[in-house]
C-alpha cells in the first residue's frame, strides 16, 4: 500500500495554516507545518512531495524560499504552489522566475485546492518514477559498459599477437548484442555481406570496404544497454519503451567511442547513424541527406532488408519481394535513392548472400 503523500504548508499566519491543514488532512495527506521560510527549508529533509507557500512572510518571503528550494539538488523537483492575496502580474512573473509551479489566490477555493493538489502530486510521482528509472538505466549501462570496455582492452592486447584474433573478438562483440534479442551469427554475416556488396558497387577503396565488412556487424552493439524486458518484448513497444529502445544507437557509440582503432571508429559511426533517415526523420540526431555518414546510410539499407526478411517473436518474415518493395517505397525518404537502386540492380547477389548465411 502506498504511503500518504507529504505536504509542507508554509505560512506565518496560524489561521491560514489551520485552514489548509484541516482540509488537506481530511484528504488523507501527511502534513508538515512551517511558520517561516527558515523552518520550511529545514523540513525539506523529511521527504516532501508538495509545498504550499505563502508569498508575504517576515524574514524570508516566498520568492526567496522558492529559489532556495530550486537551488538544492535534493529538493529541486518538489512542486510549489504559491498562496497569495497579491496575485498581480508582477508577482506571478517573479514567482515563475523563482521556480513556482502554480498559484492559488486567497480566499482559497477548496475545490480548486483539491484539483491542483492532485494534479501536481501526480506530476511529482511521474517525475520520481522517471528519475528512478533513469538512474537504474544509467547504472545498468555503466556496469555493462565497464565490463565491455574491459573486454575491448583484452582485445587490444590480442591484436598485438595476430590480426585474426582481433577480428574474431570483434565478431564476438557484435554477437553479444545480437544474442540478446534472439538474432544469430547468420544475421550479422548477412548484414556484413550486404554492406560489402553496396560498398563495392560504389567503388569505394578496398581498405574502406574491408573496414566496413568488419565494422558493420557492430551496428547494434548498444542493445547490450537496453533492458531485456524491452528488448525481448513480444508485443509492440509503448511510447516510453520506444524512447528507451532508441537509446541503443547512442549507447553503442559510447561503447565503441574513444578508440584509436579505425575499425572501432567506423563501428562507432555506424552504431550512431544507422537509424538516421534520408529525409531527417530518423534518430538519434535527426540527420538528413549527406549529413548522415555514408557508412550509416549503407548499413541502414542492409539492416532494414534483413530485419524485414527475418522472423521475430512479434512478426513473421516478409518475402524477399515484399521487402524489396518496402525498400523502394522508402527510397528518397528513409534511404538514399542511389543505394536502393544499387541494391535492386544487384539483387541476385543479395539473394546469394542471404542463401549463404541462411538461419540454421
């Protein structure tokens, strides 16, 4: 059972405190009373959910109390309702600048008091839940990023021994993310193959093609930082869940960022940009056209085609023909038209790659 919300009433007039406390107490709220600003600030440590604050008080007025509440990291999110009989435009403006959320004029309308109290307490509850979730997510990402960075340091040591051991470690890094959402090694091999095909048809230098071959499988490495309850959810994600899911692009870039390796730098670029769209409607930065790195544009075509033609817990696979039509429909909006044209023109080679790395 949830504990009652705690409201702090700050007013230098005993009668005013009594009116508010009598009404709010009957509503089931826990109440703390303060006769001046100094006493009010001292009571913030009690875990206050909402403050009713009188404007005109001796010693420290409501403006100053509000400013001090907002300056304290431990209390800055507490909603404040200013209670005053002097609700002039100037006072309202100064109150907003001090961090006040709402106003109630004296004499107090109890129905208005009840509505505003419930509204701001719901806002505070939502803020607290979001803050808790953000903290948990950051802690989870920090733990997993720390573990992954240790793995990358070990990989750098292996690189000094043999190039093949280095590339094998890169492949396993990509698999660590793919295994989380039930993808397989076949998926990242197909992505790599499609990217190489597009890079070669663009006549990129051989060194860049090889870098793309080994960097493209790391496009979704940021999924390591996404909670399993979202990543493995068999149903459509809610809007808040989708906001969290979209963070995998930035998380992947953070994981791969800061390396002196050209391969990992390219992986960082792909991780951050492969969900951008040609028309600027993608994420995380809303880049458009040539603002999107070429590596990300190439991987976007490869990743979407493979996702469409792969079965998932929440959908059946599209046929190759259906997936190709979807790519064509997205040409010039989701994808660069030049890349879609090359993908269509070389579709027989696409199918050969798909067959070579078929699931199972």
